[in-house]
């Protein structure tokens, strides 16, 4: 779509999503600290958008649990407490363990090959040492696992906690030595779910991966409290 003079005009909805994705990535990457105030003027300049678009984006991120509206301060980066993290990791262990078991039972050849390809993508991302690429590749790995489980309720539930999970995942992956261990745990998941098609082994591998990440993320949260 163009304006009268023929120049491109950015559309409101895609603009809002662009800001949501950019700000979400910045929060996950710890560019903004927990509890830090988010100034609308600065965000308008950063993303070259109007105050209206920024406010809409902030409202969406509030529903995702990444932004909190504080009286007399305005929007701030939400603070995840150790209690919040424990709740999320308990839920993740249940969801991902079930997804792994169902994947082993239900996935066809195409889904199994897709999970192996997603693992290769994670390996390539981890080789770069870029946390943003690592998190994006892990997201795609889990999307593939959940899709292959054939359970839409799991996928819908995970979508609701995804943003907060990304914050915690970033905390654990920044811990020294975690990346290599995490990668081996994903290999164990693929071996159990896609290669051996062993539901119980897949469940255990998924749950172990979540538990190990949770220990590190909780330690990081408690150290910063």
C-alpha cells in the first residue's frame, strides 16, 4: 500500500507486531533489566513508530507476562520471582514430558526427520555462541516436538507461557557450560523420541532437560534477588 505521493506506508498491525517482536527479543536478551522502566518516547525512537503503536505493543507484552503496568511509573519489565520460575518449570516438565512421549508414539517419518533437522539447526546456532540465534533455534526445536505430538492442547498451553519461558531459558543458557549440556540433552530427546520411538525414555529425557535448566535458572534468579 502506498501514500498519495507513491511512498510506502507501513501498516498498523504489522507495525505493532514488529515492535512486539523486537521488544520481546530485547527483554529476553536482557537488554532491559527486570523492573526497568520502559519509556514510551525512547521506544518510539528505537522502533520509529508512533506512541499509539508502542502502547499497543506494551499491552500485548503485558498479556504475555513480560511487562507490568505499575501505578505512578507506567510500564516496566516484569520481574519473575523464584516462585514464578518454579511454577513454570513444573508446568514445562509436565507438558514437555507428555509431548515427548506422544511424539514417540504418534510421529511419522516426516515428523521424525523434521525433529532431527531441528536438532541440527540448534547445533549450528550453538556453534555461533549468539544467544539470540540459540533461543530462536530452540524455539523451532520445541515447535517441531509439539507439532509431532499431535496434541493441540499442549501447543496452545505452551503458547501462553512461551515468552516467560524464553526469559528463563536465556538465564540458564548464559550459565557457563550449560550450552554444551543442553545440546546433549536435546540429542537424548531426539534419540528417544525420533530414533528409538520409546515413549517412556522420551518422557524422561524431556523432563530431565527441563529440571536441569530449572536448577540453573532458579539459582540465577535467587542470586539476583
